[in-house]
């Protein structure tokens, strides 16, 4: 957290504008949803922006510096992140529907649906927290998307408690920041993604047998 806060402080000229763009988009989505249920579709436009903020964090972790060019690069070529983001949202939507249907049934089958949906949403969030920094890792640009997603799955399977607890903490932070509004609009997403990148990428490196960021040479 301390290192991530310092990263944000010394690179505020890149992170803060990107976070503000995300914050304005989030407000636009919330306004659209308030006016019509179909307003949630507008949220798809936030996927590349959110991924762009993560690209700033991963490039800083890997290269020791970053700039808005990394953010803009994701916006210029958004198709991969859009596909992943839409797939994530679609799976989440199905699980939410299962949760609502199960709760409405009020039967044993409904209870199974509710429990399954809750577990599914939890796993989806944990996997997303692990996968996005790996997908946007500059050091893994030569790897296929499937290989990066498999690495994220392997990290989840081999370290479920550690990764799960970390993802829960990140989720709580983002929920609180969103409630406060000003925090999520100005800096909270950038800080959260910086923490995620600094936590996940070294763990992925060690799982693959690479020398992780910050490790001493042997």
C-alpha cells in the first residue's frame, strides 16, 4: 500500500487524469441507469478505460515509469479488453439472475441456486482481479491470451486463500470509495489497480519460476 501510494504520488500526472476520465464515465453510466434499465449497456464503454488504468499500473511495475501513452494505447486497440470485459459482465449478469431467481423461489432448489450464484460471483471477482494485470502485463505481451488466462487460473488454484482474501480487500476498498464518490472519481481506482499490479505480477512471476519484481538475484 505504501509503495503504491508513492507510485501514485510520483506519477499523478498520468494516473489522476485517467482516473478522472473513468470517474466521469462512471457518473454517466449511473445517470443512464437511473433513467432506463438499458442504461447499463453504456457501461461497456468503461471497459477500455478501466483496462487503460490497469495498463498504467502494470507498465509502471515492469518498467519503472509510465505515461498516458499506455492508457491511450488501450483505447486505440480496445477489442481484446472489450471482449474479455463483456464476457466477464455477461457471466456476472447470469449469476445475478440466478441469485434473484433462487431468492424468489424460496425452495431447496432456490437455495442451491443462491449459494451457487454467490460462490460464482466471488470466484468471478477473484479471477478478474488476478487476470487483468496478467493480461495487461508488458512482460507477457509475447504470450497468447489463452496462456495468460491459464496462468491467472493457475494462480487462483494454487493460492486460493491468499488471492481470495486480497481480492475481497480490493473489493471492499472500491465499494467504500464508490460510496464516497469523490474518491472513486479522483484517485481510488488508480490506487487500487496499482496495489493489484504490485501484488499479482510478482506472484505470477514466482509461479512461473521467473525472478519476481523486488526479488534479490540468486
